[in-house]
């Protein structure tokens, strides 16, 4: 290196100073953007927790609402929690097998053009607003038949399907091709290879994708307003009837004039938020674990 | 200066080793008296629009080790993957010509590749054990293929044949991924021979292994050839000289418009091919003037 170049390193000139300033400026902007993202989550959690945590107690989870309550009556949202459990559980039961089969077909069997086509379809389906899915299911299954819990679950399953299938496709793609070859070279048919060698590698990924999809649809309100929202106050586990759910309960309570109803809405929102935070964190944990497992197998 | 000397020393010692093994080899009976396993005629293989192999014709004989050598890109891997229809899995792959396996054309469209792979096993370049226990790696193929009688004995036999039993007999339940690379490759060999194939194809089985593990694999092939027929792809000429009875030399040919494909240049008894090759290109390759 020439001496002049070395000198430039030691005595910064104007151009170098300007570059350093721009560098610092951009770094600061990027840092601010990241800080804003974190802050928004923080503010949401904090404001919901502040208003909801004080109202959170066992009665909220176990007692049904009492209409036109006079005086200090212990009332809760048991019907909404039970309904949400049934609806989301059923939705998962519908979306999970279909999503896994779609992913297996796309990744293990389909020729390239079909693979790309199905992938695009899943992305489009994922982008459809939930209220559109809601009105579609309303027109398909509610008009003339009435609202039912399982119909709400079906609407949520439509929302879950692309999420489950997409994440499953990603995990299947992580399974090294050398394992499939090893099995096929033994004279094992393709479907046995998929079941016996490929799928066991993806358990962590399936759980992760499912948990994320559940977290996503547990808070969906619009499809349930169309399909499972005209309900009484008694707690029911029967998906053959319309069931109350947490998001719909939050929506309805927040429209009431009574401040006690608002408080319960906040408490329900807090429970929903806790559930989603917990689900996301456990999904993240499972994803890291399964990726590490597959990575080891690949070597 | 020093580097050049080091290289020349290692090459000459490798050749000495090769020659030492070669001299131990019994002479091959004349080809007419050998039993054919594969009879390959005008095999041409194409990936998409790129030719990989053109007009390969040769025979593979029973209970011999047949080596396929040649420079990178000469189609030697493509060639052995044709022998058990592994290339069917590659999109855009097409082949023409016939591959008669004990007289039956296995390259034909109506032949089930699963049945072909059932009797023609394969060991890959990189060890690829299943992420299961050592025992399950060997037993899985047996279970799926319905060879469930005497399962523990079959597993032990395969591991013994693969010279791995003594090292793993106390930890059969341990993960196969806890084994060393050389042990993993021997496990893959055990897995392949457990289902009692007729032919074992090996695609550069030692290229990811250290010299000692390589030696173990070569020893193994030498001992097992009385039971199986082996076809081994290798880019290591010393290895071919050490283990193979017959050697096929593939090379790259270039067309007028710059297209390249692999071709079989010479196929002969290993000793003949290495000491008195009849083609100039073979001679250049085995003497190290090319590739």
C-alpha cells in the first residue's frame, strides 16, 4: 500500500467525515424503526394489561354472563371461552389434515408447474380478507340453515389452511433429499418413504405451523360475526348451535353502555393476548428445536 | 520446490500400494466364462437438453468389482444411477438404449423402478443414515420389505458383513448420527446389503472419508464380492486399481458447437487398463497427464 493511502486512514478528510456521518445517520434511522416496532407491541400489551389484568379472575373464566344484572353479581365470559375452544379446536381439526396432505402432495409428488400453481393459490388464499371468507361461508352454509359453531369453525379452517400448508411445505423442503434417496434406493415405495422417513422429520414444523395458525385465527372476529354470533348466555360445548367466542364477545361488550362490560371486554382481550403471546413464543421455541434436529440429520 | 517433492513422493507411494494389491490379485478368467449381470447397449442419457452420456455399451459381470473412473462431468454418476433407475427422480431426465439385467430390460418404461431398486442396492457419496437408531437404520428396509423373520439376526449379519458389528453391538439403540463418517458409511453399506440385493452400486463411496475409513470400505468390498456384484464409481484411480477387477474409463467428448457429453472410452480388466491401455486418452488419464 502506498504511503498516501495510509495517511488517509490516519487523518480523515472531509469526504471520509461525511461518509461516517451518513453511516451513523442511517444506522440511527434503522435503529429507530426497530425501536418503533418493539414499542408498538409494548404499548398494546401494556394498555391491554393495565385495563384487563385487574378484571381477570377465575369467575371470568368459569361463570357465564348474567343479563340485566342488578347489583354486584359475579359474572364472567365462560360461554365465550368455551365457544372459542370448540370453534378453534374444530377449525384446527379440519385445516390440519388437509394442509398437511396439500403440502405432501406439493413437495413430494407434484410436478413443478403444479407445485408453483398450488403455491400461488395458497398465497392468494392467504391474502383474502377474513371478512370475505366470512361472507362466503355465510352465503354457502348459513343462509337458510342458521348459524352454527361448526360453520364458524369451517370459516376459520379456510383461513388456517394456507398458513398450515405453507409452513408444512417449508419444513418438508428442509428434509434433505439424500434421506429420500437412501430409502428409495432400498426399493421402498415413495409413499412409505414419505410416511416413514420424511414425515417424522417434520413433527416440530407441523406443531409450529399449527400453533401459529391457531394464534392467528383465535382472534378472528369478522368470519364469526357472520357464522356464529347470535347466541345466548349459557355456556355450551355443542358445535351444532351458534357459539359465543372471545373476539365476538369483546366486540359486543365494547359496544355496551355499561363500564363493567367494557372492563370485561378488556379482560377478555388480555386473555386472548396472553394466549397468542404464549403460542407464538412456544412456536418459536419448537421451530428452533426442529430445525436443529433436521440440520443434524442433513450432515 | 518442497511442495513438488511431497506430491511426487505421495503419488509414487500410492502407485506402489496399488501395484502391491494388484500383484495379489488372481488372474481373471476369460470374459466368455464370466456370468453377465448387466448388458448395457447404446445407453444415452439426457438432462433436459443437455446430453450427459452417449452410446455406452458394456457388460458388468457377476461377483466382480467393476470400477467406473473418469474426470468430473464424464457422466459416471449418471451411468450408475441409470442402473437402478435413480435418475427417474430427476425432473427432465430421459434415457434411451437398453440395460439388460439378467436378460430383462430394466430401462423400459413399463418396468417398476421400485422393483429394480429392490434387487440393485446403492451406497451414496455422502453417508446418509436415517436419523434413527443404528439398529433401525438396518431394520427399517427389512421391515418395509416384509423381511421380518429373524430381524435381530439379519441386522447382526448385515452389520457384521459391513465390519461394523464389533464397534456398535453395545449401542445398537444409539442414534446413527452419533457415529463417525466412516462408520456411518459402513452403516449405509449394512443397510443396503441387509435387504439382500444382487448388485450393490457405489457412487464414490469413500470420497467424503479419510484414508483409514477409505481403506476399511475397500477391504469390505473386497471381502463381499463373493456374495454381491459391485459397481463402484470413483475419481480415485488408486482406489480403482486396488479394488476393481474390471475398470471402465469414461471421458468427456466435445461436439462442434461446444456441447459436451460423457462417453465410454475403454473397458477392460483393471490390470490391462492401467498398465497397457489401448486408447491414448486412457493412457493420458491413468498416467496423470490429464484430469
